[in-house]
C-alpha cells in the first residue's frame, strides 16, 4: 500500500535588505499548486523570489529572478533654478522604467563624478552656472533629463577677462600692461610690483574706466622703461564679494638690482614667506643668506630659484635677524638686498586699577568697569587678557584694586580704562598716569630702562587714584558677595546728582568669563 505524502509549497520575495517575506496573494497574484502566477506584471514585481517545498521527510528550495522591463524615462527637478552666489543648489533626477543599472551627471556636456540621483552644490560659484543632464541607463537603452542653473542676486565675484603676459625687452621703450575684469558689484583693479602697491608717479601712470558692458579696463603705463622697473607685476580685481589676482614678470635687460625691502614682523610659530624683489635680466641665480651662511641650513627653511624664501614655524631665537638676498648674473655681477625680520613673542603685562577709598555716605551701585587693550600694528598677535580679578573684601578707607593681565600679544599695546562705556579721564582728585608698552614708569612704580618686549617679567601698574571724595558714594559686590566701597562720581564727567537712591547697576568686565552678581538680589 502506498501513502501519498502531502507537499507544502510557499513563495517568498526578497526585499531591499535581502530579507525574505511571504508573497501576498490577491486577485492579480495567484498561486496554483507550486506555480506563482502574476498578471499584468509591474516594475515593482521585479526582484528575487524563493520557492520552498516541504513534506514530512524534509524540504527543498529554489531561487529565481524576475525582471519586468519598462521604457526608461528621466527628468531633473527643478528644471530651472536661480541661485545667488555662495548659496546651495540641489538637483534631483527622477526616473521611471526598469532595469536601471547606472545614474550619471553631465554639466555643459562634460561628465561629472557624481553617481547618485541627487546632485548637491553646497556653495554656488560662477563656474557652476550652466546646463545639467542626468542619464539613466541599462543594457538596452538610456534616458536623460536636463536642467539649468542660473546665477541670481546682486553679487558675482570678480573675473579677469583679459590679462597681460610676460614680456622681455631692452631698456628705453614704453610699456603698457592691461587687465580687464567683470563682476557685480563692479570691481576695482589695483597694481603691484613684487607685492608693493603702485601709484601714479613721474614715469608710471595707472588708470581705469568702465565699459558699457560693465567691465573694468585698467592700464599700467611705464614711459621709458628702466632695468630697475623689472620684476613681478600683478593686477588685482577686488570687490566686496571677492578678489582675483594675476601676475607675470616684466624682464628688462640689465645688471642685477634688488629693491629695498621693508622690515617684516612675524608671530612666533607661524610660517614666513618672503620674495626677493629682483630686477635685471638675465639673472643666473638668486640665493638667501643669514649671518653670512647660505640658506637653507635646517629643515624649516626652503629656498626657490625664483627668489622665494619660506621659513616654517619661525622661532625668535634662531630666525630673527637680518637676511640677505643675493642676485647674480652669468658674468659674475651681483646685487644684494637686506631684509630685517622681527619675530614677535608672547609677553605678560599686568595692569592694575587702584581706587583709594575716602567715603562717608554709601549708595548701592554696581559700576561696569572695562579694561580695553588696543594694538596699533597689523599682522601681529592680538592682545589676550585674563579675566579681571577682584579681592575678596575691601572695606571703606582701603584700596580697591583690579588687575588687568595681558598674557599674549605683541607690542606696542595701549591700555585704556572705561566705566559705564565711557573713557575714564583725569579729573579733580583723579590721576591716571599714561602708559603703553613702550613707556617708562617712575615715582613709586617700577622704571623700565628697556623696551617692554625685552623685559617680559616686569609688572607695570596703570593707576587710577581718587582722593578728596565728598559727593555720592558707591557700593560694589565681590565674588563672595561682600561689599566693596569706592567713589562713584570721580569716574564720571558729570556728577550723578539726579541719581535715585539704590539704583540697579551691574558690575561687568571686558572678559566674558567674569561674572559678578549683586548681593542685593
């Protein structure tokens, strides 16, 4: 006798995560025995299917792949977009059809490396405007969509549409250099020779005009060019939204010549890059020396045939001093030019605000006091100030003192004290000795016979002294919420005769790390 064992057949479909899920049967998808029937197949039906057969003895499974083909179609959204300079832009390639094996992008007919359906441009520039195409492909066909990116808004960075070229000539004839720039707003063109700004002189004339198309045309004219006029000329087109530089050499036959080089100040730890301003042609070699030694002498120094010297992470002990550029031609004629380099180190400057207390009547006030540090040299390390620190407790008749500590920056540095946003000035009963980083102190203060950057460990006091107090008095709070007493009206140019009793003031400092709260709530 034979027993027929019942077979159980089930169908599964793998999803995008390669996990199998049972096929949902409906009026369009039916299963007859072990056969899966799909009517009016759709692209979504494409995928990998699994058939599993089981009986009481065991089971078997088999996989198959269904590909439902459909004509490819693609479009890019938005079809046209206008984006301001510097703003982001996004194009999305929406496509239908199956199968899709690849997505690619083109700009103005040239392929881009992007292979995703969404193309993002984080900061739109002038070079980004144009036509974009998205292509979708399979083994049988391809489809494309197009879109356009336009630059909008009022801003467009400068672009040089005409640039002068390198020239080599004999002394005597005139020279005309020309640059043309466009942009929005209209750029301005300036000229430099070896990094130094050029202005009108007896033999050099600089001029520019704007065409009807909005382009700026600038000319640099040199009458009767000399050997010493040779060098690296640059035109710089600048506006509020950017700048662009073009440089080329003007070679004038003659003996080597090196123009005067201004003193250079560099902050310790930064890189120094200097160029030797050489004229004359032809030049056989340009080298740099320091203390009679040919550079480079260590790994931080790099020299180049065009006269460029780079010193990485400058150090005051080894890199400060006089450098010499030497230019030589093939006949042995030489020219030498010196460059003085100052390396600016950090220093600590302690400034103290002292207020003598001679008060009888008290008003509850909190007075904002600021220590303001100013610096009058560019490309130097800016001042760095520690938080203003107050004593724990000062009673009436004693001294109120605040220390303004400068822990970094390059001299000269000037110090001013402000109260309520107004500059504290000397007045009757108030004396403020003037001080800056190059001055000397006298009397009961330390006298410095050297420049400040040579005596970094000295303390210098900037004093505000108040005496003969006989008007409104004031009361402050310390970190411990203990009272500090000093005179209010000596800080102001106008007495606070109309001030109400117990007005609400706050003691604040220039450094945001310092916070003082009122003990009166």
